[in-house]
C-alpha cells in the first residue's frame, strides 16, 4: 500500500517535472550573455536609445528631475519641467487606442508648431526616438534631461551642453496665463514687449493720425475759403 | 525748384548713414519675415526664391553683422563730433540729438496746436519726433544686434546663460523687430512722406537740402540761430542735379513700396507673427 503511494507520487513528480520543462524557458538559450529578459536587447538598445539600469541609471529622484512630491529645484533643468504632470512610462502611448494607424499630429497638433519642425524640417521621431516612445521623465528616455544634450541635441548641435538642452523646443504660448507658472520669464518678457509695442504705436499712431487729419482739415478749409475771398 | 534758396540739412555722411540703415533694415526685414513666416505659402515661396532657408539665414546673419559694424562706425563718428572740452554744452546744444526737457514741452505745445489751442512750437534743428526716430534706431540696433548675436551662437550663449534663455532672447528679438518694422512702415513713412506738403516723397534725406522758406515755417529757431551766428550764407547749397533727383526718386519709391508691401504681408499673416 505504502509502496503504491510512493510509486504513484514518483510518477507524478516525473510527469510534473516534464511538464515544467515544457512550460519553463529552455535552459541552454537562457544562459546566453544577455542582460535583460527582453529578447534581442542590443537591437532594441541601438534603435531606441533605452539603456539598462546597470548602465545609465541615475540616482533615484534626483532633485533636478522633479517628480511626485518633489518641489521645484532652484537649479531646474527646464523652467517648465517640474510643472508638467509627468508620467514615468517606458511606453508613453501604451493605452492609446488604434495607435498603429495614428499620426503624431493627430493628437499633438500644437507640438508640431515649433521652429525645429517648421524651419529645420525635423520629424518627431528624430528626437523622441522609435517605438516604444518613453515619457521624457522616464529614466531611460533619451529625452530625459540627464542625457538629452548628449543623446538628442548633439546629434545636430555638436557640442551641446546640459544648459543648452534646456531650450524649450515646444514653447508654450508666451501670452497665456498658464505660462506665468510654467515659464515666467517668457511670460513677463512677452507682456513687456507687448505693452512696449502697443504703447509706442498707440501713442505715435494717435499723434500721427491727429496731425494728418489736422493738416487735411486745413487744406480743405483753405480751399473752401479761397474762391469766396477772390 | 532751382530759383529757391536751399539750406543744407544733412551732409553726405548723414545721408550715407541713413542710406545704409535703409538698405540693411529692409534686407533684414525681408529675410527675417522669410524665416518668421516660413510656415506660410508666401514665406516659403520667397525663401525659395532667395535660395532656400539656409541661404536666407546666412544673408540675415551677415547683414546683421554689417549693421553692427555700421553702428560701431557711427559711434566713432559721434565720438569724433562731440567736443570733449565742453561736453555739457556739446551734448545739450541745439544741434545735438540728445533728448532734452524742451522736447517734452514741444510735445505738449504740438498737441495743443493739434486741437487749435495755440501756436505750433518753435522748433530748432531737430524736432522731438525726429529725435525719437533717431533714438529708436540707436536703441534698437544694439538690442537687435546683441540678441541676434546670442541667437547666432546658441552653444556659446548656453555657456553663460541657461539654455531656456534662448527662448526669451528669441522672443525679444522678434518683438523688437516687429516694433521696428511697424514703427518705420506706419509712423515714419506717414510723418516723413504722406503728410500734406511732404507727399509723395520727402526728398530732404536724399537731396540733403531743404528750401529756406519751408524751413522758416517749420524750424524757425534754427534759421534765426544760423542768421545770428552768420552761418546762413555758408549753409546755402545748389539744388540737386536732375539725374540725381530721378535716381533717388526711383530708389525712394522702391524702398517705400517694399516697406508697404511688408506691412501688408504682416497684416495678412498676423496669425503667424
């Protein structure tokens, strides 16, 4: 009786082991020199620019980056970086429906209106990389401020520095009220210049308009008077 | 016009400075608008006509540097003109373009005259609006030049300024250029050329001389001063030669029409500005 139970349990163990061998990954390929669970990691690395933790992972929650619960740093990398609600997704478009058949500008129409795109003829992917497109706050994104200057800007602007990379490509509307919080220096200089233009043109425009109309009035009245005098 | 006495108002150097600013300003306006309005059909067509975006950018850069060099030459000219031994008198002399208290008073008198409440102010050599025109360029060229140089070398700029300052600098450059264009094409053109008595074109800046009788009306204090100093006889010059008049009329109308055309473009594409 006990022998039968023992034999049966051995049989089940062997069958279970065989089943596990079928389900679990094969032992030999798993011993290849690959640092990630992703297959063909190197290809992905070169095509997307995403790197592994061990290679480039910065100190977690660097004060430069901003993030949940992190107050804006006095040395912020970008004036608007800490203000934008960031996600930290490796694939920013993970939940977008019908993503494969969409164009970038179908959703990001405003973002396409920037000098790089209009004048430099730069496409979105030349900076944001291929799929999957990471959020710029994601640690491994090439557009993460910690490496943006080296991975993106210096592709064209040879010698770009971290300071240079804080240029805001997708500039907010300078006159909009939200810009006062996200990019205050742009907001205030825009309003300063706006008032200067309106003030100068308004003052001298009115001055000139009154002047011209006065002279025309004089011409008109003199013409009218002359035949009567003669 | 040959039988009238003419007084020199701008010598050859002054006229060359004005000509230089005219030509470079219009080139910068055209190439700058090409860049600003590159998203529009007009901007793209004109840019392609001028040899493409990079060519337009190169023209804009080089003419900008030329403007700054011209400004440096002008500074040297001013430094040579100022009498350093009597600096105060030299700066506040009626021949000087430095704004003074009486310019503000003249403005008040002029406004009073506009509404028929008094006589027109007695102007000397420079009226307050002429001084403003001059000071606007004097202020505008360094501002546009410095911001332009910073934008021309963005990598160098980012060594001593944070990169996002380039956004601000570009905004300042664009807004100041817009102000300059609108001021010149609307107000300077109207005051200089469209007013009654000036229409269709004020020749003074090209011919360099104005009729004495006209000046007695417009700038009585200057003529009185010249008479008192005994310089009026020296200031009399012959009328410009007919070929010269033809040449500057053609050139002047060309420049005027370019300016008014650009003003029209600015109005049409105001959404893109």
